[in-house]
């Protein structure tokens, strides 16, 4: 991989100049006047309803084609794509589930490259549902059917990276290397981020953006949002903020960009009221319950624990009501660990997750569950064999540091917490308070 990194840096010099910068000094970055119009637009139910209704009308049109002309490949493909697009607006997981049914029908109604395309659409939906093994199966099937193997191979890569098969992921990166390809550069950026080389990840992702910035609207907006996230992780909070605003100017309904601004208001500016206001708008605009978790974190930073519990109860209620347990299993297990009476249940969920995919994240959850139950030897064994040295994610460094400290390894524990502390913006005020209290 090192020779690829050298090449990509040289290729990118002409179009990108990414230099690691120190985290900016604390001064307010977010300004209500910058994003108020976007909040107002999203808060206006008529705006989002018009986007949703446009998709509903298109879906109805193709449903009528099925009734009038028969249940054929073309119609199922169209309906499947429209439902997937509708999910991006509504956050209604049932749109993805129904989309899958149409893509599966379409795959059965055709063969060769057409079938491969439908299987890749299924794979993409499975990733959204966190069904990574199914995503791998579908993209592998598509790979064997496709004439051009690159696209399906990169979709296999998406799935196996989530499953923790990093050796196979590296093989795909080497075999299908194409620095003129948007799709490859995006994956290369993800891979370098996984290895802990954020500078190289940003260079690759900026190079990917250069490929689509004048066209391919959906890819352009998505990659810009991804870049904004990366700039924040790299401590370039002002650039992150400006990039989120650029995304919203192009697509006012992009809730991910609005979440990014809410996080800057919370984690950098410590403007908790602004964060709440933005998150409330997001909560009302999507069926997905993520905003409740973020609001709980804001409440914890304010030391308003009753308020935090209200948001957690609301999150759990929505997860149960919408049958989203599989999608949010790691979060649910984390919440269960907070109460002694539910820690065995948390361990059970952690074991199931670890059977599904073996990543530093799932091993960290498993270690946390054993640690909460007082299983010291098992905790340390999991950390040593599967987590420490295998991930550079700040949240994982934080949890590892805390567990090492709790189990008597003060030197390494404090060192890992110091490392995590460098990502203060990414971790947020509530976590930083815990780190400060331990070191």
C-alpha cells in the first residue's frame, strides 16, 4: 500500500494541498445568520413534504405501469431506486425494506450485467441496514455476473471493510488501483482513514471530489459532506463548517450537513442551545432516531442527567416502534451497560454483534460488556488480541484507556487517554470531561 500512497500524493499535488493543522483556538465558529435559512427551510414541513410527494408521485406512476403492462424488470428497477431515494428524504427504514423487495424481483427477472446491477443495488441497501454479510453476498454474486469487475469488487470492499476483513480489503485496493476513478479514490480514502493516516485519506477524498465537482450532483454533495467530516477530525473546524454550508447551499435538505453544524456548535463552540435547536429540527424531519442520542450527549455535557434520560427513553421508544434493533444494536448495548441489571443483556448483544462482524468496534463493545460484569482477564485478553494497535479511532482509544485504567494498567491507560484527548472536537465535551477526571 505504501507505493500507492506515494503515487496518490504526487498525483494530488496539482489539485489538492492538505496540510495537517493544529486545532483552532476556542472561539465561536457557527453563526446563526449563516445557517438560519437552511434550518427554516427544513423546518418548513411543506419543503420536505414536496420532495417526498414528488417521489411518491413517481413511484405511483411506475406502480400503475406494473398494473397496466405487467410486473417486469424495468418497473421494479425504477420503483426500487425511487424508494431508496425517498429513504434519503424521510429516513423511513420501510422505504429501504420495500426497495429491496423490488430490486430482488428485478434481479430474478433478468440476467448478466442487468442482474449484476440489481444485486449491487441490493448490496448498497443492505449496507444502509447494517446487514454487512448480506451486502457481501450480493456484491460477490454481482461480481461473478458482471463483465466489468471493478464496480462490484469495490462494493465487495465496502462490505468486507465493515466486516473487519482488512487483508482482503487491502488486496482489492491493490488489485483494482485506478487513481483516475472517483469510486476507487473514495474507497482508498476510507482505507487510509482506517489505517490512521488521516492526511492521506483527505488527499484521496479531495482528489475524488475533483473528479465530480463540476458534474454528478449526488456524488458531489455526498463527497463534500464526507470531506467536511474529515476536516473536523483533522482539527480544521472552520474549513469543516464552511464545507457543510457549501453542501447546504447546494442541497438544503442534507441533514448530515446540518448535523455537522450542530456538532460544531456543541463540541467546539459549547453553544448548547444552538445545538439543541438544530437537532430538534433534524428530529422532526426524519424518522431515524439518531438526534435523540446527540441531544442526550448535549444534556450530559450540561450535567442535566434527567434530561439525558428523557432523550434516551425517546430513542429506545423509536427504535422499538420502528423495529430498528439491528441497526442500532451497538448503541442499545452501550445504553444497557449503564445499568447493573441489564449488563448481561448487553453482553448477549455484544456477543451477537461480534459473531456478525469482527472489527475493533465490536471487540471494544464486547470488552466493555465483560468489563462492566467484572470479567477482568477476559476484558484485557480481548483488548490485547483484537483492539489495541488495530484501530486509531478516538472513541476506541478512549474506551481502551478507561478499561486499562480500571484494570490496573495505569501507564498505558493514561497514555491512550492522552492520545484520545488530541481528538477533543471529535469526542465532544461529555467524553472530554471523563478523560480530564481520569488523568
